[in-house]
C-alpha cells in the first residue's frame, strides 16, 4: 500500500501507515482485539487501540508516540513495573468471548489474569524516559501475574549472564539485587509474590527457550529466523547461558 513504511525488529512484518500500525493476523487475533478494546473501555492508556481490519486483512492499531528505550535507568525500570501492575489490575476478572489465544507450548501455572507474555524492551514505548505503553500483544494469554513480572525482571534488570551483557549493549556489571528490589517495590509485590517471582524467573526463562525451540521446529512465521540467528544467540544459546547464571545466582537475590 502506498505510503507504508516497514518497521524494523520483531517476528511479524509490521508497517506504519500514517498514524496507524498494520500487522498480519492469526487465529488468536480476535481475542487480542477484544482485549485491546476492553482496555480502552477501562481507560488503560498503556496499549495501542484496535481500529479495525484493512483491505489486506491486516489489523489496524493506533501508533503509540514515543521511543523504544535504549538506556535502562532506574526510573524506566520502576515505571515499567508500575505500568505492568496497572495493566494486570485493569484486566483482572476479565475474559474474552472467543478465548482463542496463541498460548505457549509449555505449562505456565494457574491463570490469574491475561498476561502480555513478552514484557521486554523491544515491546515497550517510552516517553521522556518513562514507560508509556506495551506493544505487540500477539502472545497474550491467561497466566499468573508473576509469569509476566518474571520476564520483565529477566529482560529489564537484566538477569543476564555476564558474557551476554556486551552483546546486549549493556556496559559493565548489573546491580541485580538493587534493581530487582526496584521491580518488587514498583509493582507492589506482597511477600508471597516476591518469593514466587524469584522461583518463577528460571522457569520463565526456560519456557522462553522451549517456546522458541518448539515454534521454530513448527516453522511458525518468524520463529525459525529467531532460532537460526547468528552467534552468540544461535539456537537459543543466549537463553541457556542466562539460565545457568540465574540458577546459580537466584538464591543470592532474595
């Protein structure tokens, strides 16, 4: 379509047209659209708006103004955890009429809310250094609150093996205990949730690895390319290094 601009990154082919984003749809898209419309009705501003389907069969979403974050300072981390809490509270108790999600091929635990399931820097829009909105809701599905928060902690603290920090563009060591405490307090974790969060982190990272591996083997669009990306991440190697680091360190973070 004339005037379209391809957007870099992500698994799907996403384009911008004017002040809208156009994305391909899947069997789960109806439930995602219901979710986005429900969030709009509940005045949650941290997600794009669903605007319809275009003549090419793509979903039309509002473009959220802002930038993808490149500097992970404490204020951004805190505002991201606080935005996730507001989202979870906004959607608590809601279920769509269709309930057909792109659910991960692994066990995630007892559902509490509809999780975003990919809370990471590449899916965050920031404004003036603060979290403004989460994008790319394709893998939204029911799960525990701590499933979402664990992935946020993993990708934003980040809970990465030291040898992965350089390729991620993160200079120097990470003050993990201090940044995890910011996540805990900004989300407003109860003591039980805090302990659950720490227990969930390694399970969540393993699930991310297994999901990529399984969906790549099924040749889902975009996932094989993620699995086959160059070293040092090829075949999920980065996840496995992070998982070894987390498993060896998590008892020191409580």
